[in-house]
C-alpha cells in the first residue's frame, strides 16, 4: 500500500514514469522478436515452395536458373523466409508500435493512425499483387528477349532473380501506399490537397523518372508502372480533398 501511495504521489495525473516506459518498450520489443523468430522458422519450411512459385513465373519465358556458390540457394531460402516473416508479422508489429505511442496521441490522431494501418496493409498487398500479375511478367519477357540477339544462353543466378522479384514487390507495395499516406498526413494537418495539386507537374516528372529506374528500359514497362502511379496520385488528391472537407465541416459544426 505504501508503494502504491508513493507511485500515486509521483504520478498524480496517472502518467507513466520513465522506467515504466522503458519496461513497456522492452516488453513490446521482446514480443516482436519472439513472434518474428517463430514465424521465420515456419516460413523457412515453406521457402522451397515459395521459391518454386517465383521461378515458375520465369520458366514460362524460358528462364533457366543456377546457383554459383554452395550456400547461395540456402541464402535465398533465408531471404524469402525473412521477407515472409516480416509481411506476416507486420500487423502485430504495427500494432505494438501504435500501442506504445497511442497514449501520447489524441483520440482523432488515434483514429486516423489505426485506420491508416489497416488500409496500408491492404494497399501493400494490392501493390504486390499488381507487380506479380501485371508488371513482372512484362519485365521478365522483355529482359529475356535480349538473348535472341546474340549467341548467349541465359543461366540466371537464383539469388539475383529472387532478389530482383522481392525488390519489385517491395517497391510496388510502397508505391500503393501513396493514397494512405496522403489521407493520414491530411488528417493530421501536415498536408493539404491544394499542395498536392500545385505539385502535380513536378510529381509527374518524378513518377516517370522513378518508373524508368525500377523497370527495364522499354516504353511499355515504364508506362505500365507510371500510369498506375499517376492514378494513385490523383486518387490521393481526391481523398485528401474529401478529408479536408470533412475536417472543415466538423470544425464549423463545433463553432
């Protein structure tokens, strides 16, 4: 009872002490690490199936895969398992970060961030699906066509191939987060729809440059990447305007 009274005096408003914050942070990090290790182990058992699924995409375009170091295939399995563990655990990891920061946020900020976490996960998966079903087949088909111009056979390093695919998945997943980020920043008052409209011309150039960097140097692949990105940017403007109007209406109602 004495200790409880001392804590109440030390924290009259119910706020947590520094040591309490550190303990909470340690516990949440421990939960994340244990979960990641458990899911990583599980994903490692499925890694050969995942790699087979990824290589089948290239086999339809006559890709032939090799590994040039004794440990290369094992490292590919490890990389795939690690990415899979992060993707599977992301909702829990995001929740742990949100739960740790939420006491310092207002109710409105908590609602925006919690909604953004859910929408962000969905948009990331949509970006990965877009890359897998639409963009990557065009990229792989284009790149393998170069072997027909010279007397060279394509024996692709499995590590390079899988790393290329994982990189493209991550890029498209992040690109599809653009509407979510715009809505979140608008809701928090950091960005306005008017700013996005004024920066449209600059963003068009940036988007085409980015599309040229992450795709093979053919106009078809670049357009297939740039057009969805432009569409997502326009969607971001629409959503940002809607959030801005909602905030303005709510403020007028309070007044």
